[in-house]
C-alpha cells in the first residue's frame, strides 16, 4: 500500500517548509505496482512493489540543487531538504532561471478508477489465462505480462503551489510464437480495467503469429506501407523526444527550429499533446504543479511551437504548457501524452487501396541516425506482410529500414479512424491511428 493523497500532500508541504533556501519545491511520488509475468503458456512470476520518493529542489539565488529520499520520517525529510540547499549553494548560477512558478488552476479529472486498483493477483491470473488460451487454441506459445500501477503524486512549492492527484493504469503485453520464428504481438494500456478484454488481446497476437508462418524474403527498396497503430506510436514517440520539446528547439537541434508555421508533413496529419484526452492515462499537471492542456504540435501538416516548462517558457517568451519533468532533468520539457488526430479510413480500406506494398505491425530496436532530420533506423517485428492487389498477402521476414520520418509523413495519404493507446517507456502513452504512407525505404533483411 502507498500513502494516501492527503499524506503525500502533507509530506510535500513539510519538505518545503524545512528547506533553508530562497525558494523550494517538493515532488512526492507514491507508487504501488504489481505484475504477473507468463511464458511458455504458464504464469511464472508475480511481483509487487511499493515505494514513496521525495525530491526537494532548492534555489539559492539562481543556483539550484536537488536531493531525494524515500524515508518519510521528520529527520530524514530535514536531511533531504538541507542537502538540496547545500547542493544549490555549490551549483553554478543560471541567469536565465526565472524562479519557481506560482499556483494555477488544475483540471479535475478522474484517473484512478476502483476497478483498476482492484485488479489483484486473482484477476491478473484470470486475464493471463484468457490471453494464453488464445495461443493454445492455435497451437502457439504465449509470453507476456499483466501489470497494474497505482500512483499518487503531490507537488508543493514556496510560492503556494499545492496540487495532488491519483492515477492508476492497467498494462498488458502478449507475444505469441509458433514454428519458423513466426510471432505476433499485442499490447494494451487502459485507465479502466472494466473495459480490458484479455481474450481479444490474446487473439490479436495469436492470429498474427498463425498468419506469419513460412515467411519469405523481400528485396530492399522503396515501398508503399500501411503502418499499424503500434508502429505509428513508435515514430511519434521519437518525434516527441527529438523535436517537440523546448530544449532541442532552443538549442537549434530540433526539426521545428526555424520551421514553425511551415509544412513539415502531409496536411492529413495533425499531432497534439493532451494529458486530458478522454481515455488517456497520466496526471493533469506537470512535475512543477502546473496545469497540462492540449498543445498542437503539427496542425494539418504545419509545425507549431514546442511544449515548455516554466524555464523554457521564460527563455523563449512562450506560454508555459505544463510539461516539466522531475528535476534534475537533462532533457527539458517533453510531451508524454502524444495524440495523432483520427482520420476517416479503416485499415481494410487502406490495404484495399494498395497494389503492391508492405503491412507493418510494429517496429523494434529503433535508433536515431540524424536528430535534426528525424532519420531513424530499425527493423520490423512480429507481423510484417506483403500487400498484393489490395489484399494482405504473404508473411515477410523482418526488414531493416533507414528513413527520414518527416519525409515519410509528407507522403501520408490516409489516417486511420480508429486509434490505439500505446504505453511509452518514458511514462505516459501515445494515442495513434494506422497510417498509409506512399514511400518507405527498406534497406535489407534482419535474418529473422
């Protein structure tokens, strides 16, 4: 069990009051996480963990220091607060630092649903059994996880910020495997466990794996592709990391630098960041206690301003969009709740419009080749198929790619009407549709 929201808020206020500095901020995160892992069609691990961490940020003039502890007794909090102030006294001055932000009204959204918090080991075991059963029906082997994370977050500072919220999410993944290295993947992240359908998730992965048997090679080249939502979410996450944040923009290393208001991708693509989107997971405020709101990033193909926190809003003379990450933070503000606006096409319609192309379920082992141009390299995984004469055809061995992502999106001709929420490694999630792109460069086979 983690502390209640009232307890977390009290700890944050106490930590601020104990900090001997010109300004102080306390971030308190209490997390209870549970996980059931299965492989070879059976459950083999159950894990439960609970922890509460306090991070104190102290300001002495424009010098900043941070200290953390997971001990909540009065003496430990005081040591943490004094340690932050001591670190600040030795830190270099930052003349651009505007000081900590003041309080703002935060949206009241429910992100901690009882059905999700109650997803205990029995419910996780039953969900795992349903997922595994879909692979067993098809003579396949399943591996994956069912997990629940219940968190409470409180932020306070010496200017009167005092916000707190609960959030709970259910996560599940499934990798179904068969002979000849055929695999299929599916994942889910939902704020409400009542809408979670483990059998449907298991069937999606198992159907893909069953269809992937006897894969064939494909020559390198430029192909029309239909990207499933999992693949699109991977690309959006990289765009968020490389270019949609204010630090990269301020340093001139973002593809948005000198490109705000210019056409970057097809006009059929709009992307925004919105933690308040229906069905999204996460907090309604950032880690400085500032309210989150919808921020356009690509509006009908045109580049928009990046997301900011209090520091970069001041530096760039932009409004604070509420995207601060916990201090100390080397990355600057980043979007954690990316959304691509839905289109009007179904995946079936996209495939039907392609004479000769490739369907990609998801990407794997993606890395950056050129951050300024958003050139990524990686490979397909867990369900890659030929598209021939408007039909999903032969399964393919996994393909390597090297691709300018913005260039590929300039050749987008259709956006899916249905979207899928995909968890991101950095926290938060991405809501993505399928995409039909007329040009995608595959450079070779992976050997798998």
